[in-house]
């Protein structure tokens, strides 16, 4: 996989005084190593195990950055996209020290079963796992999805967020208008699309 850039998002944070790290998880691109986030077969997908593995890798990145002399140990903001967004949701259950806000762009697993738009693989397992994550999650989370996301439909993303919330998690769920031809690329949209939501959310979390 190519190294992600997320230029608009990176610039948005840099303009606000944040230090930004864009790590690649094991098994992706030049990072190399074994892929650690396998979810298994479609009908029996283990989204909890996969998400927790992603969260573990995010924790490693947080620990690395928290030791840098130019990084404040508190007020850390973690952003994840797609499977990385699902990892952010999984991370919420840990309430990691120093992290004030978690932002999920188009997060989930299961993608498009046999590459069919709107046909997620075992969506009921995603919803059930979101509830598991929400049971112990207390850190503030922002969930952003576009209405034309063919991987995670508005109905599915809303169900996941509600399951997370009902279980006890703190979630600010936002369904944004259609973005381009594929809403799953929301994170790459201009800052004007998602920036106001991030601004308001971070103002409320102290991030």
C-alpha cells in the first residue's frame, strides 16, 4: 500500500499548532513485517480481534510520539481512517493516557462483500463489536461518515454509533452530505467539508 498523505487534514492540524505523525501499521507498504489485523472469513469475521490489533499499533505510535520533547504529553488527538478508524474505536475502550480526543473517519471493517457496494461483510458483527468497545470507552469520540460511503452505509454507520453510545461510549456521530463519487474517501475531501466539525469537537474536548 502507498504511504498515505492526507494533505488537507495534516495541514489543518499543523496550522493549529499540532505535531503530526502519519505512521503505517505492520504489514502495510514499506513498514513491512507480518500483517497483524486479519479478521477471518466473512461469515465469522472477528472484528474485535482485528480492531484490537489495530489499536495496539496505534498505542505504539502514541508512545513513540509522547516521548518526543516537542510533544505535549496531554491533549493528544488520534485520527483514523477506514480500518484505522475502526482501530480508533477499538482504542476508545482503553481510554489511553494523554489522549483527549479520538476521531474516526469512515471507520469499520468488512468493506464490500465480493466488492458489492453497500454489501458489508457481516454488518451485524460490526454493530455488536461497537457495543463491546463502548462498554468501557469514556474518552470523547467523533465519528464522521459521508452519505455516499459504499463501504459503510448511513444505516450501518448510524447503527454502530448508536450501539457504541448505548453501551456507554461518548460519541458525536455526524453524517455528512455526499462527497465526490465515493464517500469512503471523506478524509481526502477539502477541509471545508469536515473542518467545522473537527473545530467544534476539539473545542469541547480541550484537544
